[in-house]
C-alpha cells in the first residue's frame, strides 16, 4: 500500500506516517563535537581557513567597489578616497578576524549544548551582538583614518557622521 499519490507526493496527513516509516532508511548520523581525530583533520582545517580567506577577499573587494560607486555618486572622487578606504578596511580586518573567531567559538559552544539546527537563532543573535559591539570600533577607526589623511587641516568631530558610520559599519560587519 503506497502512501504517495500519482504525482509522487503524500496525500493529506499521511506524510508524517510515511516519513516515520522511512526514518530508518534515511537515518542521518551527526558527528559528536569535538569530532574524532582523523588522518586528514589538519587538511580539512586548512581547507576551511583557505575558504574563509578567499571568501573574505571577495566580500571586502565587493564592499570596496560598491562603496567607491556610492561615494562617487555622492560627489567624492573615488580615486582620491581609495587609499583611505584601503587603510580603513585593512585596520578593520583585525576586528573582522576577532568577530570570526568569536562566532566560531560561540558556534562550537552552541552545538555542544544543543542540536545544530536549534542554535541558529542564537547564532543570529550572537552575530548581531558582535556587529553591534564592533560598530563603534569601525567608526572610530574610520574617523582616525580621516584625521590622518586630512592632516594638518583641523577636523571637527561630528556625532551625526560618526553615527552614520556606525550604522554602515555595523551593517557590513553583520553581513560578514
């Protein structure tokens, strides 16, 4: 007796019984944390680091290009501001590495205490809080770079611009 209709999908409320009957056939085994050491564990860790590094280069390259376009539309010469943005993003890479390490350890702790799929909300919350905490650092580094690149001209601190930069940096760091 088949639990599927002619189009291959389960009828009505029978999907649960059908899924439970098939559960033994498609049992997914999740590894415990920490995983048992294997021969290529170091190779696996290196591939994750390399993938994160490549992803980071792509992400920040796109951020650089898009911010150059946005600032060009706003009236700033993108060639004149390019070096300042590169210095700012390079300094903030330390913050990004800190967020990445923090999120890694947060994730590791979460999957020890609950199922991985149950930790998604907490990962989202952790990402938001890390970005929120790092936003003033982003804006402070940006202001420092601005002061350094406009020296010896006097610069006044504008809390409104600092707030805008915090929102912008918080969004970028949350996206990271």
